[in-house]
């Protein structure tokens, strides 16, 4: 090609780039969502909610997820990718609430607004805002429910099994666990740590990793430790479903064991209707995600940072107790009502 | 020529040499001893709660799913390969069965067979990529692991099909969860299926020419080729069979958890490799046994169960499994080295 | 036989006892791109003899042997087995016709037993239903035959034929490999560097083993760099150079150093036309 043709090409490319960058500078807001995995319906609902809100507000949206619950590396890369892509804000459900913090700081330094969803980071103020269920309160509700359901026996004849998620004690895991204990009337000592309690009613803690398989294995092991388990706390509804299979196999699926959980997914609510789960605390992931997108767009337009709910260090997106066996003094909704607002 | 001139090779093996030769021929002795010693120690520490038929059969149930994956993995590792996608194939097969029976409305028996066929197809894909494109098994199955997981997500839409729905419309999918009471022992049909499959594979590996060829291809592919064995055909068929076994494992998984769930199976591939390695099968191919894998799976199950009942934290389970793996591989290496 | 075959087989020269060669080749050519491996190579092996094949590295003797064993297909030229012209597509066809090769690496799977290796690729199945449908191996028969073959070659003192091959010494392994080659009704056995990896004592045993093989009526092709070994047991020696046979000599009529000199080209080959015949 002749020198003139090269020059013409160069000019054209330069104009194109200039045009694109100016176009970028105007209002092309990119919001990123990073969840723990993309298999858990909770996160699927979050993604849907965020995506819809983004479309409604006319902003760009990208979703990322780790390969498994606990996969920090993929989330780190996702944050870095979003920084490089010029995102205005990140919504993140952290798999490892401590390890992700340095990367979050990088994002904040680059001017992005980081909002933690569902799982607070450690320390909580590593993110500029947290939109979450009050997981402690969620645990408290089901713990209270279990205590009131047992009545007088709760103090003397209770044998409580705990099926948590991970050995590494992520915030959401600890919060729900300790909340349940407080609601049930167990002295939790340090609310930031699980396992430091010495109440004789505790049969043990097993790690189920939030899946049915883990729930089954964990329940079996706890039954082996003490066959008289009559209260079960599970971190989420898939775990509860697995635990139920173990109870069934042990001949204890006759209603003599109170199974509690947290989440409020539609399969979980149906399990409440079927008597598999006694009570579950419903969360609102769609609300979390759409509020989060709104907040990022607001921040991109006029720099406002969302304020936490009154009296809390985070924005509470609410929790409702779902049970078909309501107890006096504790507000709850039935499974039928819950089916209308459940997710997944 | 007189008979003194006929050549002969003297064979005066000392006692040390004889022990080594014995171990060479029967490498499964070591994992078996580890299992027995482990059972003894936990019985002492935990007591009757551990060494009771109910608990022992419980552990058998708990290791059944991983055990089936480990059987598939054994065949592959014997050919000096490895399969990181076994867990994903299993979950994909179970999702296929569930979705075909409940969402697509196929007759449950057809859905069951089709699900197993999906597993076989995944295995065939692995086999094709490895034999045709001659790519290393580790890399291939690393890739197909992600690909199959993506299909799981796609096909299930992230949804779990609940136990009650399956019980209502496709109960056969939960058949492997049916319990069998034999005296104080409580087995599931899934465990029986696994043991039966193990027996079948044992027969195939030890009593048929095909089994000998699998060992030969893993131990010395050049020698196998020069003996007229089609190494490509052997390798492809092994991956295909393994995929079908993973499909069967998907059926057993549904029986165990009652539901069809896209969760789970995450670390199943590594767990299956753990069982195979602790059972004495060499990652370098050509050495190992089905019995060893069963023992390896049981060792992992009993250690987890025993340590949990002894009240120790979950992290000690991980620690001990890690130690067992290293000891097993170290022992295999030592055996190989002193034979040269 | 076609007229063409008759004409060419007239080129096959019988030995002093009037026997035709059991394995012969004429005018073999093979090139890999610009590299010429065989440049009109000839070959004669007479029944019941041990033929030593010597040649420098790169002389092309491996290609010629590979062609005779069916591992390589020559671009042109003819090969005869027991007077009949043959063309092998792969080593299995050569093996089926009775040409067995014992490779330098022995081609035995170290973790498999002696019996397994002996019958690798040609296992016996049990008769009837169990063999056809259950595909059961006839291990009893294979073990009995393995023991028979080993003792025929004087290897009876390998006590345990269910021993894995890697626990055997180098010489024992060589013995098992040779026993495998003899076991399936072979007419010709090709041994590629059988003593290369062995010490003095074990080499001695292997050489005696080769003599035993000849005693059983099998013709042996012995490829070796070890001149003393070749000169000790070979009846004739085939000298290969630059892709073709340049001489056939008898060890009792020529010195080792002269043979080496011919092999390297330092000395011209003998002009007499008796081809080293007995």
C-alpha cells in the first residue's frame, strides 16, 4: 500500500477510537455482579434480578461466578476484569469474605463502588455498602421457632444437630448458626466464632458445603453421634433436603425431629408444605440485586453512597419466617403465602 | 551337547527379596492392612458405636457414590490416564435422567437408560479427544469437566427437582436408595449395585484378554502395540465404559439424596482419585486392582466416620486423608524403585 | 508360481546341501524423503542356521530387518519366505507366517507376569460358552504351555511363572522373550542386540540359549554390535554397509578385525562368489 493509503487508514482508525471513547464517556455505565456459584438458584435469582434492573435503567451488566462455593480465585479475577473493563460498580457475594478484601480495595481505589450482597465482607466496611439479609436475625427466627415449638422440653430434652457449610467459618455461616443458637437459648459466647459453645444440648457441627450430599452425610454422622437428635439446624434448604433423606432412612421422618433452614427458595418452601422442613427464614435475593444495581447507577450519576438501615451497619433487605406450624408470639407466613413470593 | 550345557538362571531369592516379590504380585495387601489397622484403632478409641454393623454399613452407603466413580477412575488410571470429569459426568447424567422423566415427560425407564447413555457419550467424547487428537488425558478431562458442568447448568436451569416430585412421577430413579435389611446390616440397593459392578469389573480385568490388554497399554504401550494390541481401541473403550459407569453413579446419587440436584459432585473427581490411589493403584499405569479401589474408598469413609465420631474437628479428616495419599504413593514408588 | 516368480526365484541360490533359503530378499529399496535407508539390499537366511548381521550405525540394517519383520514396507524389491513370495502389511502378518522378532527393548510389559507377557495379544480363551460369551481366559492352558516352553529352553528354574517380569534379571527376561518368540511355531527368529544390556555371565547364558533355539530347527538372525559374540555362535555373517549387503562371510574363514574393516569400508569385500556358503 502506498504511504498515503497508510495515512488514510491511520486517520480512520484514530477517529474511530476517539469516537468510541467519547461514546464510552457518556453514560455507558457497566455494573458487574459476582456470585459464589451460578448453580445455586439463590444466585440465579440474583442474576436475573440484577439483569432486569440493569435493562430497565438502560445500563450494561456482566455476571461472573466462582466454580464452587469457596472459589476465591475466580472471584478475584472477575473483580480485576471488571476494573479493566471500566465498570462503575461491583455487586459481590464473596466466597471467602476475608481473602477477597485486598482485591476489593483495588477496585475502590480505581473508583468503583463495591457493594457486598448477602454475605458481608470481613471487615464489613471493606465494601462501601452491604445489602444483605440480616443473617443473624434469620437464624434467630428459626431458633426461636424451634424453642417455642418444643416448649418446656427445649431446655431439658433438646438434642440439636448443626449442619453448617464450611470449616473456614464464612460470615453468613457463622451468623446464621449463632443466630439460631441465640434464638434457641444457647449461650453463644463469641458471636463471631462458631464452635466455642459448650452447651450440652449441642450434638455437633458437620460441614455440608451447602449441598444435598453434604446434608445427608452430615446428618448421618450426627445421628451416629447421638441418635436422639430432635432439632436440626441447616445452613440452607438443599442441605435440609439431604438431611431429611438421612432422617427418613433412620426412621425419624415422622415429625419427631424439627428441621430448620434459611433461604426461602421455592423448592424449600414446597418442602415446608410437605413437612420436610419445619420452618425456614425467607430471604429476598432479587431485592438485594435490584437495589444494588440502582445504588451503583445512582453513585455513577451523582456520587451518592447508599446508607445503611437504621441501627444496622448494612442495608437490611428483610427476612420472613415461613412455617405451617406457627408458634405464639412469633410472626410468620404460611408456605402457601410464601409460594407467591419465593425465588428459584 | 550334554544336559549340563543347557542354560539355566539361578534363583536364590533371599527372604527380603521374596517379601518384595510378594508385594509386587499382591500390592493390595498394604491397603488391606491399613484398613484393618484403621478399623482396629477406631474401634478402640470410639468403641461400640463405631464397630457396629449399623455404623459399618452406614459407611458403606456413604462411600457408594464415590466408590462407583472410583471404579470408573480405576480403569482409566490403569491405562496411565486420568479423568477429572467423572463427577461432572455423574451429575449431568442424573440431571438428564430427571429432566427427561419429569420435564420432557419420557417414561422413567427410558429416561434412566438415556441418562446412562448420556454418561457413556461423555466418556466417548473424552476417549475420542484422547485417542484421535492424541491430547493428554489430564488436559482433555480438565476441559470436559468445565464443559459438562456448563451443560449441567444449562439443562437444569439451576433448578433442583425435589424428592417428592420424583417419588410421584419417576420412582424408579430413586430405586437405588431402597434399603435392604440383612440382620443388623443395612445396605442400599445402590451399594449392592456398586459391589456387583466391582465384581463384574474384577472379572473383566482378571479373567479376560481385554483386561490384560488394559494393563499392558497402561504399563508399556509400546510393548502392547508390538504384540498386536490396538492401543487406540483399548483407550477409547475404557473411557466409554468409564462414562457409562459415571452415568450409573448418577442413578445411585439420586437414590442417595432423593432429589436431582445440579449441586454436589464438585470435588467428586478428586475424591475418586483419592480412593484409587490409596487403594494402591499406580498413577503411572499398569498396576492396581478393583479390590484395592474398594478398600481405598472404604479407608477414606472409615477414617472420616471414625474421626467424626471421635469428636475431632473436620480438618483432621482432611489432614489424615492427605497423609494416607502421600504414604500410598510413596509406597508405590518405593516398590518400583527397588525392583530395578 | 508365475513365470516372473520362477525367474526371480532362480536368483535364490541354494546352499551346499541344496536347500533353498528359508527367508530371502532381493533388491530392497526404501527412502525416507532424501534419506536412503535401503539401496538394493539383499538377504539370505538358510534353514537351521544362525546368521549374524553386522553393520555400522546408519548402515541400514535396522531398516532391512524391519522390512523382513513386516514393520516397514519397502518401496520396491521382493521378499520370499520358504520359497513363496510374501508382502507384509504389518508385523502381525509376519508373525502369523512364522517370523518372530525379539526387539532390543524386549517388548514385554514389566508389571505383567511371565504368562501374561508370553501370550500378550494371542491369549487362549476357554472352550465353549465360557470362552465365547464370558470371554474367559484359559489360564490353566496358558500356564501349562508357558512352563513347557520355558523348560524346553532350559529355563525351568524360573520357579514362579506368575512372577512379574520386572522382578527377573536381564538375562532371565531375555530368556522369556526368546521363549515367547519360539513358542508359536516360528520358522525364523530375529534377535536385535540380545546381549547389549547384559553382563558377561548373563550374556553367556543367552548365547547358549540361542544355540538351543537352533538345535530346535529354528533359523536365527542375530543382529549385534558385539563381534566376539557374533563370531562365537554364528554360522555365517551378513555384512551390511551403505544400505546394502556387501559381503557374506564365514567366521572360520575370516578374522574379526577384517570383518570390521569390511563393515566400515576400510577394506574391500572379498571378490569370491561363494557367498560364504557352507
